[in-house]
């Protein structure tokens, strides 16, 4: 499920996920499925499935999802690790 407000789209410079330095990683064992990450993602790059699923083609790695997670189930890891 995606928000009805907006959807990520490919811009003039391509998919925005290529700008990312850090990537959010969801720990399914810690996640309580509150979906605050989905609500606060400014790029609508998180989909709701069984757990939040991050669309790395559009995630810019801003870290808002990680900061908003009440149980710290999303960690930010450097790209390329």
C-alpha cells in the first residue's frame, strides 16, 4: 500500500536512490508495525507489506524513518557495506 498523497517517480536526473550515502535497514524482529516510518517518509519510498518495505530506487537515505521509529527497528547503514 502506498500513500494516496504522492508516489515516487523518476525525475529528470533519474531515480533518486542513487544519491544515497546511508541506507535504512528494517529489523523485522524489532518492528512493531506502527508504520510511523511510512507516515513520515518525505519521498513515499516505504510500502506497507507485512513489514515496512523500503524502495531503494527512490529512498534518498535521509534517515527520518529511523529517527521516527519508536523502537529503533530501522538502522542507517553506509552504502556499499
